[in-house]
């Protein structure tokens, strides 16, 4: 069975194409059912009731507007370079780093729109849907009340094929957006968190307030880290790119990199691959206490001519008594393999 692309910005258009085909087939079948039903029931009212029940059964609670709004987000990403930042090696540490008091105006963005990939290690699991988790966030420009400039974080999930019997709404599910959160000029991160509900910031799947808050904090930590001058970063390609080409690029073949991009393979900035193991081993000892995190934080550091400029410096979280094991609530270390596992492509058959 073919596999879907690993990163959401590449995977989503393929799913939408398949879903559009499925919706057309559903509509055609319902219309055919309607004609047969009318000839049997000989009642227009009975036929309408039958068609309505079939539509609800096959389409589910399908929110066309939400899908269209998300398509606008992906369009904005494409117009700004389809930049992908993979922070999956650091997401677990970001979840234990404080950011609530940071002012939004001090959070830089490398591009007007881009995508942050958290991966499974962020532990942003959807309690009502086993196996589903917030996989990443699109960062796009937006406005509040038509005038206040802001950035919006649009969170999305990994893909789980619900099976051939699923209705269209279940197939779309979290493949559009699952939650939205603003980063508003003049506000702190904590004040932005308080505004999530007021902006209709989540789908019915993401009914856990703390989940969306945690996702926002990981996203903010990611934004801060990728703007630091000493960030641990490598440039690679999506796992779908031919391995031989990627190996040549690693040896300095720039022409091969241009060739891959012309063929539609996106380059990816990979963060934390060199320091994640070091962070996991970084520990502090203390008697008579269970292993736990000493939370990290961010510090503004003066630099430049006359030390008049500022950049962020990350004080990473520390596992106290790490020699005894990981903290109880974080018992798994996730490692990103050379070629991450990708979900199998759905058949989209009825």
C-alpha cells in the first residue's frame, strides 16, 4: 500500500484530492438512491426525509467552511515558500520551558508564513481519539477585528485512516485544523492563551483546554529557538526525497538540491539533532526526591555593537535525579529515525 508524505503540508493536498473524489461519489450515489426511493415510495416528502438521513449518515457533521478556511492557510504557506521547520527532537524539552510572561512583540518569525513540525514527542495526544495527536502548527499572518496585526497558530494532527466505512466528516476530521491560537501584538503569551476560546479557536475534537494551551507553549518555544543565533540546525529534505540524491547533497552537491526542489521535494530545517541526546542526559542530583523536571526558561541577552541588540538564550530544562530514570509523566524518549515511518495512504473506496 502506498505511503502518505511525512510532513503535513505535503500530505494534506493529497488527502484533500482523495476526499474531494469521495464526496463527489457520495453525492452521486445519494442522488441515485433518491431516484430509486421516489419510484418506490411515490411520496416527495418521504423521499426528502430518506435523502436527508442518508446525507447525514454518509457526510456526517461536515464543516465545509472550516476546510475552506484551512485551504487558505495552506495557500498562504505556499505563497511564502513552503518552509518547514522540524523541531520534533526538542518538543519534549519545550513542553517544560516557561514562556507565559514573554511579550508577543519580542517573538520573531523567519518568514511571514511557515510550518512547525512537533511530531509525536510533544505528547499532545487527543484523549477522545486514541492514536491521534497534534502534529504541528502553521504560523500565518492574521488580523483581529480587521485592524490589529497578529500571527495565528493553526494546529493540525497526524493522519489515521478511519477505514472505508467512515463518513466524510470523519475522514476530514483533524486533517484541516484542530485548533487556532492568536499571537497578538501588544499582548503576552499568557494573555493570548486567554483569548483562544473567544476567537472560536478549536474544533470539537480538541475539547481539552490544557491540550491547546500546551500546544501554544511548544509553538512559542519553537519560534524563540529557531530565531536564536546559535540554534542547532541542519538543512535536509523530506523523507520521500530519493536517498541517493540527498546523500550527494550532504557531500556538497548544490545542483542536486536545486534538482530536488524543481521536482517538488521540499527542503526542511531540522533542529536539535545534535543536542537532543545531550539535553536528555543533562541532569542534576538531589537527595530523597523522585526524578522530575526543573523547568527551563528564556533570557534576553545583550549583544552587538555597544551591546544594544538583544537575542533570546534558552536555559534548557533539567531532569533532577535523572540517573534514577525519567520523570513518571514522561516515561518515553522519542527518537526521530533516519527515515520516519509514514502513514499508509487511504484507498478512499466507498
